[in-house]
């Protein structure tokens, strides 16, 4: 009877499962972990003081859906001590706006559900806009609708000469309301009157002229790297303070106090002494130029 028990396939299967559960789990290698990260809607890489956040839905031209919005919000909610962030898109396009399937699912939402859906997008844009570290957009291909809105939330945008932009919402019978608080300060009312009302697409030269992007570059990577080098050559605390200064626009007394605070800070003292001594400041020792 005991011999028969040993050969019982069900008992043997249970023994194998128990043995397997007692084996130590294999740790994923760095390369395997990297492959798992690529399954998500974003790819996040840290390179010293630089953080790279890449929209990783190239098959959808990096269009927004609920998952991408959630992941972008989380990624920009905590950039740690990064001194610069590069926001890019995988494949041929930066971001083609809203994903078609996501838009289709929104058709049946109630008014209140639409409000909450829009607020999630707004919170993502606001989180990027208020990121304490400077954010550089690397723009190629399409940057339409929310994609153009995303560019407006970055501090500096470098675009390929063939990039295409547009606020095309009115073509769909809707309006670019959620992105508008970030677009108006970037391109102004005059440009918004034309491109919000017509919904027409426009080229990179026009985007440069209206202030949507700051630079056109045939070699995007080289230009972005050069710009990042400039950012890293500045004092880390001063850079973050300068970004807050732009956002908060303090009055005379508050501005004077801010200037005094930075001048008397360890970083300010080091920067001034380095300038007078004609030597690189301490924070530049680990920066690439």
C-alpha cells in the first residue's frame, strides 16, 4: 500500500509543488528588470544627476491613455535630487495626443466621470509643470493636442525640424480646456486665438516663432545633451530657486529676500568665490558639459 502511495501521480505532484515552494527564488538580473520596466507605459532611467523619462508606447505614437497619465504623474511627483529631467518619446513621435481607444471609452462616461477624467489629466500636467528640477522636452514627429500641451509644461523644448504640432480638439467637437492653463502662458493669446479656433496643424518653424519650442535641431540628442550640460553647470539650488521664481513672480521685497537668501547660502558663497578665483564651482566637478 505504501509503495502504491509513492507512485500515486497526485501525491507526486503535490511533493514537487512543496519542494518548489521551498526553493529560494531567483533574483532578476539588472537586464531582466530592465525588460520588465519596458512593459510599462514609461521608461525611466537615471544617469548621474540626469533623469530621463521616456513615453514608451511607440506603437500608439505615445498617445495618452489612463495608464500613461497615471505613470507620468507618479514619475514627476518625485524626481528626487535630479538636477535635470529629459522628457522624450520612443519611436517616430513625441506624443500624438489622446489614444483612440481611451477616447472611445470616454464616450459613455457621465458628466461627473468626465470631470474626474479631465482632472486626472490636469493633475498630470500640473505635476510636470511644477517639477522642481528643470524639464527639457525632446520633440520629434507628432506633438498634437495633449502632446503640444505636454510640451508647454516643460521648461525648454528642442524640436526636430520636421516635427508637427497642433491643438486639434475643435476638429473633434471638443475644446483644449484642460491644457489651456499651460498653453496660454507659453504661446500667448494671439497664437491661441488662431490655433485653438482652427485646430490646424503647424510646423516646427511656426512652433519656434510662437514660443512653443525654443530651438530646432537636426541632431536632437546632441542639442539636448548640450542643453543639459548648460543646466548642470548652474548651481543645483539656484536652478530650482530660479524655476520657483518664474512660477511665483514675487514682489520687490520678497524678491530681495530671495536674492539675499541665495547669496548668503553655501552654494551662493561657493559660486561667487569660484568666479572671483577663476575656478570651476564645486558642483561642476561631477557634471558633463
